[in-house]
């Protein structure tokens, strides 16, 4: 179902006022910026440390990125700016560094990323841990990987909303014992997130509904002890399980990244809830913009690529990606560390060590 320009803009405003996801409000993790002020598309470059993954997990990472590019249809485009060996070239711009080990090569057991763009990367990338497999804390499926990727552009986890009480009841004691120290199901503080809808025309914000179909939602048994459920839903409401952004996810991202004027932006309702009429919304009434040719990565030397490599030399020294470490980098590694408590504010202790191999601490990152 498509609409003429005038009708589409009116409908876009209406759904934005009644539906929006939970977005990051921590100013230390801003949105990804457009290359130029008049750009309609936000490009988010990434690098995969491919040698760290088996064929299945690597295929799922690429499938997750293709699906997000398709769902967002030109609003945000994730693209692989470099596919060579470590270290990736410094192109003078921020990017996501996907791996399953820290800077010292120590394998990680829990997935995580910061809720937005990591400030102060200095072109070295921000670390995103994608850990394949089905064990508690892993995120090897396409849906789980999509959730981590949208976390990295600021969409926070729905089940951690501060106003979740009317939608789900959480019992943290049922979380797998190996994960309880991470505080994965601790509700965000009200000031850390935005849980209001946003009208892209007049800026009026209103409270919004809990989205059971958000890509950031997990099943009640995920990360739970055997035979347990970490949470229950009000009225036994089913939780989404498709490898798709929900209509609310898409509309919230479009509003936050000011894509409402993007010609051809289409937000689909894959669950057929009636939110999007099960069809397409064409705010500009024009044709769709294809994300990177149907998900084909843009290369750094491609004249159509928004990122051109600035540093044509070879990066020397240690691995220059951003670690998710609770302590302070005390060596010569010049990447940007993620500090504990940076996102949820739930870390009540003090990390006193400087050991960069220390596991992720509570509150340090968004965990699955």
C-alpha cells in the first residue's frame, strides 16, 4: 500500500506520534553523522575480522547487514569499507570493528556494543563483539546480530525500557548464572534513553507503546537457566521472532536520523499488525533508493563510495580497534576503550585494575 506525497507525510507523522522504539540519550554515544549536511543517507562503515569466524557465523553477519540495509531502504546503509587482513586501513572516519576477541586476542563469550557512535575513535574503529553459537550470551543468529547492529546506531534494547512494567515482568534471578553479573535485564534509567515518539514535522514528542516485535526483543527463555523464563509478557503476548525490523523499529530510526524526507523510504510491517497496514509508506512518493545495490558492499576505492581512504600507508603496531574493556589502556594501544557504566548506569562498583583482558563488566555495554 503506497501513498501520494501529501497523504504519506501525514500518515508518517501519525504513526511516529503513536509508535517509537527506545533510543539512546547518553550524549557520550551520539548518532552516526552524515558525510555532508545535505545527505539524506547515513553511511555506517564496518570491518569484519573474518578469520575469527566459522562459515555459518560469517554468513549470518553478512545476511544481517543485507537485511538491515533492505529494511531501512536508504535511510542508513551499513557497508564493508575494507575486506582485507588486520589491521584495516585508517580512512580518517569512524567505523565498526566486528570481532569475537579483544585487543589481546582473548576470545569473548558475550556479545556487546556501545549504543551509538563511539566518540574519539581517531579512525581506529569501535569494537563490536559478535560471538557465534547458541550458548547463553552468544548472538550467532541473523536476528541476534541485527539487534547488535541497531544497538550500534542508537536503538536500545526494548526489554530494558524503564517503563516496561506494564508489558513484561522480569525475574533476574532466572538469568543463566554465568551471565548474572552483566545486568543484561536491568532496566535503563529514564535519563539514559528516549522512550517517546517523535513527530518529524513539528518536533512534538509523546509517550509510546512497548514493541513486542522489536528486533531487539528476545524470547523469554533466552539467556535463562534450564527450564526457566527470564520474563513473562502481559496477557501472554507473543514476542517477535522474524529476521526483520519491526515497523516501529524502522519508523523510529527514520525519525531519529531524519529520513522522513528521503525519497522512496519504505517502512514495512512484517508482522501485519496493522501498524503499517502490512504495506509500504512512501513519504516522498518517489522510487526506492537501493542500499548499496541490494546489499553489495561499497569499496573504499569505488568512486561511488562515501568513504575514501585517506591513509594510503600501512598501519603498524598493535591492533587498533576499540576494545570493550573495563579498565584503562595503559600500553601503546591507541584505540578507544569502552568504560563500565557508560550505558545503563547500573555498574555500582569500581574497576581498580588495569588488566585489559578483564571480562566485560556490568553496565559496560549492551549485552544480549
